C-alpha cells in the first residue's frame, strides 16, 4: 500500500477521534509520517499496535466519518427551513436592499420585502444537496500534504481543508441551481414587485442587487459553519451517533 494512502488511514486516528481511541502511539504516527511520500513500498506494520483492527477497517471508518459528517450537514440544511428558520445561518437581504426595506416599511409595504427574504432562503435550501458529491470527491482527492496539514492544524482544520478545496467548484455548481430556484420560488418576481414599488417613491436611488451571488455565498457560509460544528462534536465525543463500523474502530 502506498505511503500516501497509509497517511490518510492514520489521519483518522488523530484528526477526528484521537490516537488514544485505538491505543495508537506517537511513535507509530511518527514512523509513518517519516516515510518517503513517493515510496511505493508496503508499510511494515509488524510490532505496531493496531488495537486488533486492520487497516481496511480504519480506512473505511475514516471515509465513513467524513461522509457521515458532511451528509448530516447537507440533510440538515437542504430541506424546508434549513436556512430560513435557523438564526445562525438565516440569509438576510443583500446590503443594497436594506435601504429599500427601510423605505418600504415606512409606507406599510414591509411584507413584500419579508417575502423576498424568505424566498432567498428557499433558494439556498434547494441548492445545498449539490454539496454532498463534492464532499465525497474532496475526500477521495486528499493528498499526503493535505493530511499532514490537517493533522498538525487547528480543531477546524478538516473544515478549512474542505472550504479551500470545495469553494470554487461548490460556488460554480450552486450558481445555476440557485438562479433556477430563485425563479421557481418566485424570488425574482418578488424582487421586481419590490423594486417597482420602491421606484414609485420620489428621490430614491436606483438599486440593482445580485440575488444569485448573494444566496450562493451565504449558502456556502452556512454549509461550512455547520461542518465546523460537526467536526468539533466528533472530536469531543467520537462515539456519539456512530455506526457499527465506527464503534468497532473508535470504541476500543
């Protein structure tokens, strides 16, 4: 097995669950990390304490942990009120529309603006599921250097890895979905109605908000916000809400 693959396996122990969970030692980790990353030689596990487990189990558990965490986030946010009813990630109107809301509120038309805001959140909820496949692909694409950085990084290092790895492609894939959803949920129609009423008011400045870009960015912020919370919870309590495989590997 290539050393880069072994590194990914071992990172499970220190990244999400900690080395003590499988009775592994710092010497074990150092021994693997010190291997030439370009070497194709097989890892000699003789004399190393695997806690009665095999590398296939550990590798599978690692991938399962990452997949489980990201899937939880997608499931939580990619449903009705996943964004809209959550104060932590609720998507507000773009800054350029704050004055519009203030002006329309004075003339008793704030409901129109509130409806538009709800529709923005609906669009984010509809686009969130696309993130699942990107998380899985990012896991597959992990390199030797990626894992070393995650291992030696902060408590949210895995989240930061995903954020750096996925942001570009996630934004690109979410954009057309959000744009389509904004039409389907009536956000574009709602915006036009709002701006029409706003334009009828004398001496107001013209406003041209980018709804799609705003929803995409805020949507990604919400996804990574909860991914970081998932990572923190996993580090804190690795056995909570786990599958049989994870209990087998990390419940030792």
